[in-house]
C-alpha cells in the first residue's frame, strides 16, 4: 500500500483541524447569543445583596442597587461619543453600594459637548435605589497613548475606558476611607431613573443565525478540502 505524501497530508490535516475548530467555535457563539437574547428580553430584576452575586450575575442582567452616589469624587467624561452626528460625553459617576461596600461606576448617559455644564453633574449624595443593566466597561479596538487621571480634578476627560487604571485610581482615592472594593462591572442606568442624561442602551448583538451561517461555511470548506485532497490522491496514483 502506497503511503500518503507527508507534507501535503500534514498541510491538509492542519487546515481541516483549524476549520473544524472555527466551525464549532461559531456554534458555541451562536448558543451564547441565543442565551444573551433571552437575557435581554428578561425583565426580572435582581436585588444585589452580596459581592459574589454582583460578580456572578451575567452581562445585561437587570439589577437594583441600594446606596448613594459619591458626589465629591471625580467623575469620568468619556470623550468622542457621537449621537445624531453630535460629539459629546458619556458620564460615569461612582456609586457606593452600601450593603456590600462596593463601588461601581454608573453610566448616567450621554450629554452633548455644546450643552455640557459641570454643575449638571452634581448629585445629592443621599441614599437611593438604582435600577439598570450590569455590563462590562466599553472597549475600543485600538488604544492610543494612556489616559491621564488627576486626583485633584473634579471631572476627568478620558478618550477610552482603561479599566485597570481607573479601578486602581478609585480604589486608592476612595476605598481606603470607605473600606470597600471596586467592581469590574459598570451599570447602565435605566431611562426612568433620575440624575441621568440621554440614555439609549442598544447593545450590538450579532444574531445567532449569522454564527450558524459562518459555522456552515467553515464545515463546507472542510468538506471541499477533503474531497479535493482525495481526488488529488486518486489522480496521483493514476
């Protein structure tokens, strides 16, 4: 029996394994998107009463938090946010969840640069109940330079949300006095909540059907490659 040619066989095997893995990865992503769509449609509100619960709640979970805004702490203004072709800021304000002694950043919404007034950011730090969606900080594809945070500035303008640096900044400034932790998640403030700005939370979620379509493409390409390789082997024997 004639042995298979080593190099062509290894190359085909490599691409078969690669494309099969990509196909199964797309199927897994499809399942994740289906679960996410179910979660987005779920109106159940979870009252957060432990740090473990806050950490384990899934992305886009509807939650209720009890505590107060930290009005005397610096607030973050995420620059270059565009709504209706107008440049503005997303406003992030630290909120102290009293029961679990944890600080979470609350995205209070968008404000146009031309309408921005620092006094509008001020909030009475009274105990309140917040409702919103848990999510992760916004990310950018490319980070140019480093953000600069100044402990003496009331409002910090940032060009992107550098999670590690922001967490350390607030932890060192606030948690030594409040004996707290800083959450790695943020809260999208609900539209019906006070002290917010323009809020249109529309997470970009690729439908599961697209992932399934991509998986079919990868599996089809794998099948075609195997057929071509078998055909080439037969011809080479002839």
